[in-house]
C-alpha cells in the first residue's frame, strides 16, 4: 500500500510557533474520483521531518486504490500551538502512470521556426523527416524539452511496425534500420529516397517499443505508440511530342525547283509546293524525369514498308557503320543503295549524361538521296509517311511520339522551241577521227570508210552547204595536222591511208583535241569517231619520263581502264567548249558500245561495213539545236516498267496524252493550207519521219535526251512546199 507524503509548508509571511511541548497533528480526508469520501482521520501526529504515516491504520489498510483513478487527499492541521491558516493538500494520482512516452513527427514552420508535433506527416521523395519521443507527466501534461527525462527507447520502422498498412520499403524508399534506438527528448531523422520510378504514394510507420531504459525507476510508464509517414511521389512519366517535316525530290541532283506543276489532264487535288530541299530538320519536345540517362530511339517497326524508289522496294535498317546498331539513325535502302535517312539527336541515342537534366527539345533530320516514287504520274503530288520515336528514362514506361514526313514530287518540265530552217544551208565542218589499225583491212573496212566519208561530204555539198574537213587517224598512236580540207584535198589525203597496227583510243582523243583549229566559216561542226574494234593499247601514264610512251599490245597502264578518266574529262570539255556534236561509229561486230559510249552518247552501229555509207548519210543535218526540257530528279523513264513511269518512253515525238498522238503534228504551206504528211515515229520515240506519198520530206531526231537534249533536222525536201511545222513532244 502506498505511503502518503504531504509536505507542510508555510507561505512566506506566515508565523509558525514551534515548541517541544507541542506536537503537530493533521486531519486527513481522502476522496475518490467521484468525490466520495472513502477515508477520514483526525489528529494524525506529524514527526520532526514533517511526515505522517497511515500504514498502520487498519482503516487505511482496508482501502483499495485502483490503477488509473484519481484520488484526492485533503490535509488540514496545525503546527505547534498556532498556525496562521489551514494548508490544503496537493492533488495527486496514487498508483497512476509516472510518465507517458509518445512518438511524434516534428513539423517546423519555415517562417517562425515554431515546432509542431504531429502523428502523421507527408514527405516528398528525397525529403528528410524529423521525429522525437517526448514524455508527459503523470497527469498527461507535456514536459518542457528541458525537463525531458532522457533515457533510451527503441523505435520499430516500416513493416516491423505495421505490416498491414506499410508499403514503403527500407533502403529503396527510405534510409533506416528496422529498429532505431533514440533518446527521449532528442530528435532523430529519417531520409526518404528520391528515386525516378513513377509510383503511388508510399507509407511507413514508426512505433515505440515498451523498453525505456529508465522504466524500472518508476511504478508505471505509459507508451503511446505510432507515427505514420507518407512518401509523396514526385516523378512523372517521360513524354515526347509529335512533329512534321517536308522534303522534296526537287532538291536532288537534276531536280527542277519550279514550284507546283500540273499536267493539263490532271483532275486531282492541288497542293502547295512549299520546299525545294531534299533535307529538312525538326524539333520534338522532351518532358524528362529526373537526371538519369534518357534515350531517344527510332521505332524501326513503324517505318513504312510500301515506299519505293525507281520501282524498287525500300527496306529499313539501323545504321551499322560503327559495327553496332545505332537506333538513332534509320536508313531506307533499295538494291541500288541508300534512298532515305532519318537521324535523331545528331545520331546519338543518349540525350544526356547521368546526373544532368536532358534538354527540353531534341532535333532530328530527314533526308532523301534518291527520288521516292509517287502514286500519281501526271502531276507533282505529295505523300506522307510516319514513324514513331521512343523516349525512355530507363526506369518507367517509355513514351512514343510520331514524326510525319511529307515528300513533295518533282516532274519533268518542257518548253516550246521555235526553229527557223534556212533553205540556203549554212557551212558545215566535219572532223573525222579514223581508225587505221591493222584490223581495218580485214574486210576492206578502211576503203569502205574512205568512200563513206567522201559520200557524206558530197551530200552536204549537194544540199548547198560549203564543207570543210579535218582528218585525224589512229592506230598504235594518233596523228593529225589540224588542216581544214575541201573535197578535193580530202580525196588526196584519204588515198594515202593504209591499215597499220594496234588501236589506241586515248591518243586518238587527245590528238583530235590538240590538232583542232576553229574553222573560219562559222558553220556547224560535227565530229565523227570511226573504229572497228576495242582499244588494245593506251598511253602509258605511269611512265613519266616519256609522255608519248604507249603500253605493250593488249596491256594496260593500271589506271582506270583502256580509256583513263582524265582523257574522257578533257574530251567532253573540248566538245562542250567548241559546241561540237560528236558521233561514235562502230564498224562491224567486234567493237563494243561500252567504249563507243565513252566517246559519245550518239552511237551509230554498222554491223555490215558495206552499209557504212548509208548509215553516215543518215546523220546529215539540215538544222540542229537544243530542246528545252528536263526530266527532274526522277530521271528519264526507261520504258521497262521497273520505274513508276507507266511503261512510257522518256521522250517521244507527238502528244503522248492524245489517243492519236501524231495527229497533233501540223504542217502548212505558204498559203496557210495543211500539207498532207504521213508521220511515223521510231520505236524508241526519238526519230520522226514525214512522208508525202513515197517521198521523205523531213526527218527530225532527238539526241542526248538524258544529258544535253538536242534536235536535228535532216532529209528536208525544199520542194515539199512546207513552210511551217508544229511538232509536239512528250517527256516522261
């Protein structure tokens, strides 16, 4: 049973008389929590220490004191003979808790610094939570910090505290051991983890263990036990935006930067021709999550599978030029090579380094290196293709954006050409580079060539043209004197030629160039290169000591092929600078077009040498000039159906869009009346023949249509009465 101790004190200024003959006494009255008096005793003696003892009182011993109930002792009495006034006893809680220990989270006002102690707290990821265990007195009154009793106590964390509700994980979500030992009245901290995962808010609980180190010093200790902390997720899923760019076939080699073009028969929707470049750049928005490495990659599976270039399917693959797939670069290729390229972030998949925030945008580039096939053939149409890019932070769900690419078309363009044919023909200059190698005597080829040259000259003269001729010959080496000759001088010169040795195309070209002297008659100049075989020797350009040295028979110098590129470059420049039309003539079947085409794109093949004169006469030109058209980036149609050209020819005389295209050709006489001409066009579309009855009145040919388009008029009959002809032509 408890001992009731009440200190008797006198307020300052009160008198107390004390004598040995006087014995102080008190009266004690105890009431329970309901106010009922359960004990009363008068004249209880007080000893010299100011204490009295009720334990030997049977009435007191019979009392029962219940835990957690408040009892009040009213004590009155005297000290000695006289006391100024009665002294009221203190109120106390007999058998009640001495201290209550409770755990709190600490919230500090950022403006005032005042601390508030709460039972629930929200913490952002990366924020540190502050906690403390505080003691209250036996009556539940919080003790000031200076009066906290100290001593250590254990705090359980997380699922060790509340396995039913806690979903935060130690180490991954907050830094703490499963049990923390702290001192009552002293704060301790727990830091949350700032991760990059997008997740729901997470909870962890702190709970007191009933193991205060000073508990044995007191009759009873109370524990009030938990604090709940919610970790607020501060992460967002990454996001990547959409964008659009436009590229045009017009920006490719030979592209025609002409704006929008539409064929007369086209009935589809118009569009706006906005760009002339085959490359375009764009920028997509990036919403990042933290500073982990973010990657931006092309989703190869979303690139179109129905694109083609030149009729050949385009397939996609990541760039592998470094030996490793680069998912920031996708290349679309045909069997002929790369056609289109997509490149993100200058070819880097990583947008940032770890620990640095990515930029808010990422650049990209789309370029085409070959024309892409368009669905409509009769106008400059557009089409779109799309692909996705994927943004990832390496932790959360990636996000996809879409890039749309508009591809503008390019198409051929053509303009009218007006030609005035003078019935008094202009002078003509003919340059012959004639093969006199040994093989030219096998089937009398050289003699047939002499005859053909003289007949060609005579034909021009019969038309009324004055003709000058220059001859260069070649076998193992070439020779020429640069002299312009008339028909009589030509006949004398040709008689002295005989078949000799090997065949040297390189020297034949360079000697023709070096011997050329511009004629004084201001006439059109035509160069004829005649040979019956492929080159068998060449200039030995590896021998620097003798620039005139040639290789041994059937041996090359190891530079390029039988005709080194340097010779071809010089030859083509020579023709262009002097406005000379070249014709390469192959005599017999032992000469390859491969070599003849190096000399000129205008080739005349004479399988039977006996036909050489007739073939050369077919080249006689009354008038020639340029045709003003271009095929554009798609190039010329090849007529095979491989390209998306509708199986059309690159060039044909007449209006190809008309059902009877040659009916559009109109010939009239001096009185304005139509001339009844029957027109036929060659299978390749380049030669147009006009006849009145059985007589040919005009022949018109298109030449070099893919490189430097020209026309030539030959076999024009002055007696036909025709004074004006309108000839449409179509390019595809």
